[in-house]
């Protein structure tokens, strides 16, 4: 393993390079009304896109490559930990023993074991937007130098007709189960917001209302739990009720031209218009009614917030939502969920691995059985891996710290090759020795598969064009 000094040097070099490519985004001061696409790059025709829709599963907190999809059975116990590995459906490919169902759907997926980048922090913004300034502004969700989330880019270019026609009232960018970091304490993470495009291009977040018998909804929820777009249960409204609400809101807000003059209000106006369209669109609001699904299928997904969010996400895809995100978020105390600095083994085996295993495997099988997998890009991402060695902590049993030099991710659907393993790590899963892949490469590839050229530019201010994804390359192994 290389020393920390060389890693810091690499971080600084990558940051300088990416900021230059981005045209100094920090000075943009971009508003949602001022941005527009330039003709600097060729736009891929929607008919050429292999992905009609995208589902991004974000495992916040960062899972351990060694304890998920890149186990090292022959490594010393202080490296491999207490878990055994099991043979997957792919010859010679083993995964953690607590991922038996996921092991049997790898023949529908590409497993990348060679993710690597220099930001050894919770770099959600780098992973999901490509912003190289992540170390400075990661915890500041509304910082003006934040870059747009991938789903926000899809929403932005889709609004300009680059992704084909969208049905009225059908949002392009929806996130479950709630706004990122809504219930995190004390940290508020970035990465899944509109960034310098403005709040108008934030995802449309759902809300979840339900009981959690074990105190954490990602451990367990009851079947009565429900998702909705805002308050009111998500039921579609009659045209008369919609008109009444519009009229009342207009009287409360004052003249529309006054609102439109304010920069911050332009994003609000777009969101308000979308909300009224949504309330009048039964196909989308009905998609959140997971209680319509057979009880047996709901149980297969798992009665956890992640499992039921994945089920609702599949229903939203069927309702023609272009980009759906499910975040396995922090809930309550920082360092809970996948950020296993302590009690690493107990948390993984008691609920993290089993809950993910059920939900992911069922989702892949369900999408395939419904004919959705062929044209739905499924990305399962996390921001980094965990250290090969364990660290003792005062907070509990030993854990693994952050490790961005080598980690694993999963890809499926939309023509992504099936049954493929990309990249190799060393004997302790600490460094990539073959086919290193950066998060920006994932963003570029996702854009390409969705029919968007990642090199086309947003003209943020006169003479200051910014590419949709600054840097990165298409991952040929994911293109087949």
C-alpha cells in the first residue's frame, strides 16, 4: 500500500485538473433561469439510448469491499474478518456469506471491484456529481459551488427535450424514502441536490410515515407504512379542488410577476407548478401505494425501509418516471448504518447485509420478470470502501475506517453485460491492480446510456461553459 503522503499529492493534482476542466465553477453564480445548454458537444439522439430509465441505489456510509463483494478468504483473519464467503452463480466468484441471494443474481449484473478515487471522506458529492471540491463543501448542501446531482442533470436536459417526450405531470427525478440527511444527526450530506442549477432541479422527494419496531426504519418497519409526495397521503385531486388550491395560493403569494423577479423564487415556482401537475396525475401518485402489491412480494423485498423503497421505486419506473433514486440514508446518530467504524461485524450480520441482500436480489428478479431490466439502468453505488485492517474503538467492538483506494459497485440492465466481473484488487483488497475506475467514469457512462452526451456544456454565465460531467470517461466494459 502506498503512504498517505502520495495519496495527498494525488488528491491535490486531481482537484486542480478537474477544477480547470470545469471552468472554475465556484465563480459561476448560476441561477435556474440563467443556465442553458450550448452546442459545444453533439447530443445523442434519444432513440440511440439503451436506457429508457435509471434506478440509482445509493448505499450511504460506504460498505466494506472485503465484507460484501470482494472477500479475500486467504487473507489473515485480521484482514478478512470473521465472515466466511460463499460461491456465487459465477464460476470462481465468491461473496460474503450473508449475501446468498445477491450471489445468485450476479449473472444478471456486472460487478466492478476496482472503484478508486482520492477523496477518503464521505464523498457523496464527488460520487454523485463529480465535484472535485468535495473535501471543502461536502457537508454544505446548499453551497453555491455544489454541482448538480446526476438525476438533476437528467431532469434538466429532459426539460429541454433531449430525452424524448415526458407525459404531463410525470416527474423526471424522484427520490425515496426522503430528502437526503433529513433524519441524520448532526451531519447534513450533499450530493443529491440541484447544485448550481438551483432548487428547481432538486429531486422530488417522498415522505414516509410508519412505525419502526426496532427504532430504525432501515432495520424494520410495519406493513402499514406508507410513502407519499408531501402531506396528504398522495391521493390525486379533482380538477375543481386543484383549481381551488391554485386560487388560494395565488392570493396568498401576491402578484406572480413579483415572485418571478426573485431568483430564489424561480425554483419555487417551477416546483409549485410540478406539484400541481403531480397531484392531478394518478399514475404517479398511485405508484407509491405499495399496499397494492401482493403481501408475499412485499415480504420478498423485506419489511425494511430500503426494501419497501426499492419496491416503490420499481412502481415509479413503471409509471414512466425517468430517474428514481433510493438512498439507504443515515438515521439518527452519525456513524450508524453502513459507516461501520465500530460494531462492524454485528451491524453487518444483524441487519445491513441481510436487508440489502433481500431487497437487491428481489429487485433484479422483479425487474427482469416484468420486462423492465433490458431498458432500465440499475446503479448500486457507494462513496468509498473500508480499510483492510480493523481499528479498535472506545465506542464498541472494532470497525473499519474509510478507504477510497479500492471498493466495489454493482451495475445491471440497459445492455450492461451480464455475469461480468471488472477489475482486480490486491491480496487484502486495499489497492486496485487492474482496471481502476473513478466515480466520474460512472457518471459519464450513465449519461451515455441514457442518451445524453456528458461533454455537452451548460452555459452558466456568458463565456463560462461547464460540461455536464467534468472529466471521466465512458467505461467500455459496461457498454458491452
